[in-house]
C-alpha cells in the first residue's frame, strides 16, 4: 500500500467541465454524478480550476449578503435575513440569469484547492486531504494537464478494501 501514488487511487471515471459550460450544466452533472465539485479544463485538457456545490449555494443568495472586502465578509453580524424578502418570480428570474453564465465566472479560489502531481506518494495525498478537508486535484507538472482528482472516499475505499 505504501508504494501507492495519488494516480493509483483516483477513480477511473473523471467528469470535467469546460470553460464555456454553463452553471446549469454544472448543476445537472453534479446531480447525476453525485459529485460536490467538478474540475474545469480547457480544450487541450489543461486544468483551469474547480466549480463547487458551495458556489451553487452562494449563487442562490443575494449579492449583498455575500460581499467580501479584503477577504472578509462585511455582513458577519447578519443573523436574520427577513428584510431580504423576494417574490418568487424575482427569485427565479435572478436564477435564470445565472443558469446560463459560464462556470469560469465562478471558479473556487485556487488557494483553497490543493493541487499536486499524480506521482505524489499517497501518504502525501492523504495529508492534503486531511489539511484541506476536500478533494485534491492531480495535474501533470510539465503539461499542466488535468489527470484526475483524489477524494477522501475513494482513498479510504482503496486503502481499506485492499486490506480485506
């Protein structure tokens, strides 16, 4: 087991998005594949970033609630949003605008997404999973092409299932 690299543990099926794919397409893929994130790659397969389900949740909120300045939310004290009542048609109208936007407008902050080489020893991959509490993206260091992603569940399954 300790000779494993991160690429030995990644799932065979790698679902990705492309820059022109819409938020709506991302949601449908996430739902159908049971995923909370999808890597975004260009036409040559180069890694551009990640679109996540927390981003989808954030897009449902009014912009005034999600504004940040200098990396900090300016609305930290808001406990109740009763004053932000919205009519159903206004809510769905605002969502319909977002649904057709490209996912590249909403990629996660790169400093929050760990990226490593596919040849990284699995123990280092496990450490990244522990530190970030999320998936790890595997990118070829020379070509910058997306190779796959390492998830907590797939890693645990590979390690513990092999011992049985």
